[in-house]
């Protein structure tokens, strides 16, 4: 049995097109086999991306959203949420503080909020680049020209999760969006030279192990530079408020398999995972993850970016305190990266193009 698991792990690591059945099998494996999977992922992580853990400071600059995603607390129909928007000065102050705290990358994330036009975002990108920071944008679906404009302004990366690779489930969860458009945005971002992050939720209502295997195969096909994989957590005042959450165990298996399929990718230990399991962050870092995303959004805004409940409580407990992050990182025998952690795949191309590796 264990030999069988080892063979599957080997095939997944080495085959260009891994088998969906093997992925489904590993996602359903017993805890003893999962231990072997996690060990293989941890060893691949060490070999391909090393022992450094990258800190990506996330600024959630607006919780306004024009979308109706059925799982998300920011959905426009949620009138129970106090909405906010941060100004340029506030974003700058938050980024400066994060940079002084060791973050080399700032992730600017928001709901889909067209209040911020292309120029406003471009100005924010330029401002952060002047601080010597790498910049990831995560503002949802926007026209390709805007993605291009922001790339020209200096944005290094774009994070747009595909959420689920099952097109039927995707359309059920996103009544006002299409799966094809999501993939079109990801393809456009790639073509523009962004380091692209995508990812999915684990444990969505109606999602099967086959769907999760498709998520992994899609991430491989897109050859993403970053994959954010976290559990679905039911959020009050949404149509899925009473659904069951995803499990930590399945999320960890997904992270481990993502590491084997995409050895050089950056994989965050997500806040969502540590919201459902207090040891989730540490466990993820031990089965393939190499990124922590401290929330550096100032209060009181942070409290209102409530995509699911208790998110800010978890962040306060863990990720945004430099001391706690260092204690965690050192307890694992690892270190906090001193570089921005650009994708190892893209480093060479960027140097050839004469871009500064800020
Ligand atoms: N608007 C941007 C976009 O579309 O990419 C980013 C903002 S969106 C709130 C950020 C992420 O939150 C989504 O990609 C989704 O995976 C996650 N999210 C939203 N609701 C969630 C929930 N109930 N449980 C877990 N993750 C959730």
C-alpha cells in the first residue's frame, strides 16, 4: 500500500501530465499515507525553494465589491458590512510600516471596486515601487488594458484565484461571472509578464475530490508562479452561511500536491487555514508552503474586510506581529527571506530584460 503511495508521489513529481486518478487517490488517502505525502512535499520545498519564508504584507484597501459571489462576505448584497476605502496616503503609511517590519512585497487587495480607476491604482503601484517594494495586485477582473497599464507602472505580480476549476460549480457560485472570462484574465496576465498567482478554495459545497484534482491540474497547466489554496469558510449574511466548512486535512493535502506539481511555485500558508485550525499555518509550512501573508491593513479597516468570520481575530493572533512570525519561522529551523522572493522561474527572464529586481 505504502509502496503504491510512494509510486504515485513519484509519478506526480516526474510526469508532465500527472494522472487525475492518482491525485484523487492521494486526496482521499489515509493519515499514514498523508504523512508520506507531506514529507515528500516538504523535501521538494526545501530542494526547489529553500528554507526561506517570504513575507507578503497584504493591504486590503477597499471592501466595496460589485460582485455577488455566493460564499463571500464582501458580496454587494451584504448590507450588514460597514464599507470602507483607503486613500493613497493611508496605503503609503501602511506599506512603509510593513516594509520596516521586514516585508519585501506588498499585496494590494480589494473587492472589485471601480471607484479606483486605472490611474489611481497605477499611482499606488509607483509609490510602492519607490519604497523598493515588490508589488502584487489583487483587484479582481479588470480590462486587459488596465492590467497592461499597471504592469507598465511597475506591478510585478497579480493574484486572481480561479476559485474552482469545475465550470458548472463556478457558475453556480458566481452568478454574475463566467469561468471563461476568469481564465481569459489569467492568460492575459501571464502574457503581460506578471508573475501570476491563482488558486482555489477547498471544501466548497458540491465540490468533489475530482474537482480538486482538476484545480491542481489547472494550476499546473497555467504554470502559476503562486498558488493560494485555503479552506472555504461559511460566512454569515451570504447564501452559503449554513454550509459546512472545508477541512484542514484536505487543504494540507492540496498544498502538498501543489508543491509536488509546481516545485518552484510560491505557496502561502493561508489565514483561512489557521482560522479553522490553530496550528494550520505551521502545518502548511511543513508540507510545502513557503510564504506567510501578514495582514498590514490598518485598524479599524481590517476588521471590516470580513470575507469570512474571525479572519481578523486570527490575523491578530498570528501573522502581523513580527515577533510571532519570527518565533514560528525559527521554530521550524527556517529563516525570513531578505529578498522580495520573485519567482525563481522568472528571475532569469527579468534580469535579461534589464528590469531591476526590486
Ligand atoms: N476581488 C479580488 C478577486 O476577485 O480576486 C480579491 C478579493 S476576494 C475577497 C479574495 C479571496 O477571498 C477570493 O479569491 C476567495 O478565494 C477568498 N474568499 C472569499 N470568501 C471566502 C470564504 N467564505 N471562505 C474562504 N475564502 C474566501
